C-alpha cells in the first residue's frame, strides 16, 4: 500500500462538477492499493497517517500529529501510485490490486481513520476526480507499508 500524504490548509475533491469531499486543516491522502495488501497494511497506514508528527508546535518544529491538532483527512483512491514506470514509456499497472480488493481496503482505511473521531472526507472510488489543495509548507511524504520494516504493525 502506498500513500502520498500532504499537510494542507484546505483540500477538496470534485466529481462531475460537484464537490464530494472537502476539508480545512489536515492531510490530503492519495492511496494506492497493491496486490497482496491486507489488513496489516491498512493498520500500518492508519497508524502512520494519524500519528506521524508533521504539524508544527509553538517553536515551529514538527512535533504534532494529525490527532494532536484535531485535523481532518481527505482520502482519495489513486491506483496510479502502484504503477511501474521503469520499462518503456507507458506505465504498467500489473501490481495494482483488483478493483474489488482495492475498494475494500480503501474503505477499511477510511473506517480506521474515523475511529477515535477523526473527520474523514473521501472521493468516489474509481471515479474521474479533480483534486484541489493548498499544501501547507509544502510538506509532503511518501509512505509504503511494505517498507515499514521492524516498525510495521502486526496487530
């Protein structure tokens, strides 16, 4: 499972000219689900997204998490994150999970983030979306559940 996580002051996603998800302070999360991803990948991502200290404290240091600042999440599925571009000029999506599996894990991530009261807005799975955001910093991280190493949660 791969994620592009951006700290934002605002973000929205639009489908067919209609805003379907919108947040203020928090994080924009683009989520790609790969073949073989499972519940442990979901738990890893939910924990990282909620607890990664990427928000500034009074001294301007990144010492606060999404939970600490009461921020919201805009979660958008993006299968292109697991695309491979190493061969040729056309991306390969052979490593992407099937749509059914990806949707199920995407929904599990959303549910896991909502536990404890985090506000989560979403796009529409598999829809053509327009995403707008104001990246705060800019602060952007790429997370990969398969690179979690010994810190990967095995709950």
